[in-house]
């Protein structure tokens, strides 16, 4: 496959962000090996203009993370959130103060079904693949609609999976963790992977994972009251490639998972899969990446007097091309067709089912130009999405960065993002009843939610110390919510609400990142974000669950005689309003983790740690935290054998 290195002489903001995010003595080596794919073109980090972080497979193992959210929650600009009245301790991803429904989730560049928008209380995208099959996770902060269209208003999280190499490699990973006080929450996980060549022109990778996380019961009242739900997951992932000719590869991906969520009893059964066929090659000097894939999820709510399924299916065909016009000009262009289907089916035949679909057709182009002996970089992009209901949406992007001297760079970027209404929000035929006194109805006249985002960046890198500061501003308009239509809210006269474009919001703030080695064996890295938000629906009051200040400090020590790596993490989440009707914010809180990573030999790695050392319980800090609980003091051990 062709890999672009047109601008290899330029150090971009992305390169520094990755080094800051990794924050260890191996950072430079890992950066040199990394190829970024979320940009629609395989390229070296220094070739990209974006606010970006990366989380490596080693960091995921070391942290004890059980899903994608836990793996990335300490990266710059990412906060804990809940998309709609979080229940049972569920968390979701917010980027720069924008909702999880505005964050596009990808696996190897393929979009997942947007359950965060379609299913109440959902965080169902966070267990998309076995976690040990992840090579790294790419997080872009800022709108990506110029490349990906709808849902990329806040940014993109791209889960990049491992691929087969030229040698067979297998691994077995075991993870065991317990909460100290014995009120549940124990975790067990085993993952098996194998990957390697099948002759000179084929390769295959398999991953199997089974995990079990117990319910955490309420510390005040005990069973059956629940602070954090449990789950059982069985997941499978595979990738097969065939080199049909030199420089031309076909690959097939299939990821499937089965998950049960439970409190005192099972109440959600989730089935998900992603199946795709990809061609990558070069024709006439142009690199081509063509994908045909389907993502599907069946979200079955069983703990109800009238159980029902949410069926979501995205069918996507896309072609992305990369052409090196010359040594200082790279052109990326592509087309995409997507069909989104949604069905809500009740077990009770007396209830009314719902089924609807929507189609998108899109075209985009992006030109990256390097000038002034590679000191000035300019990226211009534009995408047009045609939606069969609301019409077209243009998403422009412009980014400029300038190398002031060998150590300093400055940059400025603008991007427009949008998120289309969900299938249910946009259908006049949709009706959802919640008991006899409350009804929600759709609206075919909805416009897409949109954002105009700006950022100003400074970067410093002298080869030892690295620092990065950014100011961001997001102006979000036409946010969709439900508006009162009629009704008294009594039996026979329910209150009726209709989805409407009702309000706007602003999020703005300053991010700062820094890393450097303190000694030959000790590294320090930290990031902090100070943020201000305004909710236009509530006279400029701060948006709920958006902390004013949040950040993370990491100290990593390498004890050479034992080949032992020790990491101390301190995460701070500042004061915030947990609901719109609160007059006083809840206080900030801190979480401290200590982890150890020890390679025993070339084939065995051991790890151990304790998270939330202070055993913080948010319910003890304020009742307003409600069910946005954190896991208590948690001890874990793990072992990974490779062969």
C-alpha cells in the first residue's frame, strides 16, 4: 500500500499532541512507527493538521481499562458525560464540552451505529471490539464533517485494530480485578488473539474475548439497589487480507459481540456486528481506498412491561482517493453513499411498531499545501452531503500552521460541523408513549444541528520538552430537543412533546499540554482544560455535566534493574452543574491511580494496579451526582503471554 510522506519535513501539531499524550521515554519511537488513518489517508503524524491524541495498546493494558471510554478518558479535552439522564453509572464521551451524540465513533475508519443518538441512556458503542485487538485509538478534537459528514461535530474517535504481519504471533491475556469493599463490581476477562500470514499473499487475524463485570450495589441500602450496572460480553473479531496483485489488497473485516447488561436482573441484551470488504491499491499514481460495509445493533430492552427491540443498521459504500500533485501538494477526495435503517419492534402485538430509513449521498475534497520551504502549511476542505429529508449541507474546513522557528509553531483553524436528525426525530409517523400521561412525536421539518468551530494553537518542541496550548470556540445552533405541544399530563389527556430545533449553545476554553523527562528514569506529562459553556435555552447558564476545569497528571518511572514501569495518574474533574435546574454546582473531585507494568521475558508481561486509591464515592460528595457514579477502590492484576 502507498503511504504518503509528502510533508515529512514539517512537524505538525498532531505530532506534538501524540508525543504529549504518550508521555514516556518511548514516545519518539512510537511516533515514528505510527501511521494515522483517521485523516482518510495513511500518513505520518507530522503530515496532519489537527488537534489530536492517541492511546496505545500498552497504555490500555496498563490502565486496566475495560472499554474505549476508560481507555481515552484522560486524554486532552475529553470529559465524563451522559447523553440523556445517565443510569446505573453509565459514562459517555464528551469532547470540548460537546455531547457524545456529536462524537463520531469509527472502527478502522468505518462508522458505528449511532446508538447514543437513537437509544436513551446508551453508551453501547464502547465495547465494539475486543480491547486486546486494538492497536491504538485516535482521538480528533474539533469538527470532522468536512471528511465524514454527519455526527462529527465534536470530533472523531477511531479505533484502529491490529493486523496480521509477516510472522505468526499469538497472545493470551488474563485480567482479574476486585473492588475492595466487596459490594460487587468484580471484573474477570480473558482474551485470545492470533495473527499471521497464510502464504506470501494472505494474512489473517482472530481475537476472542469474554468478560464479566459484576453489579456494584448501593453502599447505603445494599441489594437490590444498584450504583453501577454489570455486564457480560462475548466478542469476536477477525480480519483477512489477500494481495490480489502487487500494490492491490482486498480485506474482509467481521466484528461481532453479544452483551447482557444487568442490575438485579438482566435488562438489556445487545447484539452488534460490523462486516466489511475493503480494497486498497494504487492506480495511475492515485491511492484508492474503497469500502463496502454494514454496521448493525440490536438493543433489546427486556426489563419492561412491554419489552422491545431497537434495530439500527448502517449500510455504507465509500471511495477515498489520495493523489500527490507534487512534493508540496496532496489532494484527498471521495464519495460516500449511506443508508440508515431503524426499527422499533415491541413483543406486545397491541403496541405499534415503527420502521423508517434515510439515505445520504456525499462528495468531498481536501487539499493540503506546503509552502515557504515547508514552514507554512495550508489545508482546505469541503464536503457536500445530500440528505433525502432536509436537503443538502456544506461542511468547509480551513487550517493554517506556520513554523516560527525550529522550536515554535502557531496555527489557526476553522471547521463547520453538522449532525442530521435521527430517523425517529425526523419522522412525522413516529410516536413514543411513556405511560398514559406522556407522548413524544417526530417532526419532518427538522434542520440538522450545526456548529462553527475555531481554534488557535501554539506549540513548543525543543526535542526534550514539549508544550502545546490551544484556544477553542464552538458555536452550536439548531440543537434538537422536545418542545411542549399540548395536554395536561393526566390519563386521557397526555402531555405531548414534539422534536424541534429549539436552542443553541457555546463551548469555549483553553487546553494546555506539557511533557518532559525529569531524569533518565522519570517522565512527567500533564494536560488541563479550562472551559466555559453557555446554554441558550436557559439564558446562558452553563451546560449541565460540563466541568469548568479538568485535567490529568502522569508520572512514569522506569526502574531499569527490574525493568519495571510504574505510573501514577491524578485526574481532576472540576465543579459542574449536574442538571439545568440546579442553582449551585457540585464540587470538583480527584481520582488517583497507581499501575505497574513488568516484562518478565520476551513472551510474558505482568501488570498490576489500584485505581481510585482514595475510594471516592460521588454519592457521598453530593446527592446531585445521582447515578453518575465512579467505581470504588479497585485492585487488578493481569498477565499477557505472547508466542
